C-alpha cells in the first residue's frame, strides 16, 4: 500500500511512502529496544564502571632498608610509635601504625640493590570498582578481582608511567588494621596523621594525565627553590584532604638524595611543641633533625632524616599567616631523553 503526499503549495512532486515497510521497520526497532533493555553496553562496561570510584585517603608508604631494626628504632624510640604486625610473611614486613588507617611499612633490602621507596598506597572503599575502572581504561591491572594482601586487605598494584608504583587498597573487617583497631597507638607518638606522600617523578607531563584525568586528583600548589623552576607539585585527592607530592628533577639524583625526595609527611598542630618533645628524646646515631623551618608554601616544618637518609617531614597543619604562598610560575623540571 502506498500513500502519496502532495506538496502543492511548494509546487513539488508527490512523495510516495510504502506503509508496509514503515510498519516493519518500526516493529524491528521496538524489538531491538526491548531485547537490549537493562543490558550493559557493548564493551562489557556497566554504568558503574563509567564512574570514578572514591579514594578515601593516603594509606601508607613502603620503604626498603638495609637494617629494619635500626630504621624501626627511629620511628619507635625517637618519634614515639610502636611496631605492629612485624614478620607477617616472607619477606618480613614491619608495620609502624600512625593511626588505625595509616601506617608505614618497612621491608629488608638484604643485598642493598633496591631503591628506598618500594611503593605508596591510596585507600579506597571499593578496590574491585577501581580494578574494573582502570582495566576499562587499558591499565595493566589484574584481570580478576583483587586478592587479599599480606595484611588481610584487598589490594592490587598499578604501574604508573614515570613514577613510584601505586597500590590501591581497601581495608577489610578481617584485615590487620581492623584486628588491631585502637592498638599500637601510644599517646606519646609525635603525630597521629599522615598528610601527604612525596615521590620522585621524572616527567610531570607523563604522570599528570594518569593522576588528574584517571585518578581525579587536582593540583593545589607548586613551588621550587628558584622562582624560575618547579620542583614540587601538590596534588589533592578528590574525596580526602590528603595529597601526594610530585618531586621533580632534571638529572639523576644520587642514592642519598632519593631518600630526600621519596618521603612522608606527618601533620602536627604545633611544630614548636613537636620540637620540644623531640628534644627530650635521643636522636639515633646517624639520623638528623634540621630544626624548625618555614617552607616556601608558608607551612612551618621540621625535616627529619633516618640513618639511611629517608626524610620524614613534620609539618604544621595550618599556614603561618592563614593563607598559602602563591604557586610558582616557573618551568617544571624534567628528565630529557639523553639523560
């Protein structure tokens, strides 16, 4: 059956519609809509996978050391922490709890060949969602659901271009942090909060797309020892006050300076009081306390160093005059191909 539509007012020829074909195409379209209703997209992604999961905070940093007992003594005897969960597996892992969600891991470097920073870790409330999210974006993460790590929590690692390896971890009810809740947290510890983790980055242009576009971090400040260069970039987690810090460089740092760059930051409310407390304790042999300084970001701090040169910042949790210093407009340092 045909229907002719005459467009007399425009002096056009009639248009003929085949009603049988129109009805058939309409039915086919409706059947397709019904059959696909409620299904996932063609690439296997679910709507949840299209959304970025949450990062709830900085969890921990892990360092290699040639003398675990000596390194642990810096944290226990000088900074006032306790060891929790040492020797959980092989190789032995020594854990220094900062609070019930944040800690430092120490691993033995028996042959002295490893870099001091093994990895750093961000916490989430859904590790499986992060694994699917990163897998969908083409990152080299496990193809199956993350397993339970050495301390009983769900975790997996993400190779980061130009940076220290990243671990994503979800605390579980049966994990060590839950099992030791409220324990190994002496009142005399110098700080009860990890503020940020700093790690070496040889090229900000390589890592920034991952941290900003994929992980959702945003830059809050950048600075350097000279006004024409940028050496440090602070990147804030979207769902947490915690930050990570790019430590930029343009020539290979010496082994001793790598410990300065790969570091942790412990927050305190008053650096004067923190320094007073430390003055009552014996600084372990080979360690350093550089005293109170004003950082270029307008935060007062104390730089401490272990016997192997790993830096621990004690940073005041507020700006000296209530406002941060302006960000640098200099050029970010980066390694060039021939270096």
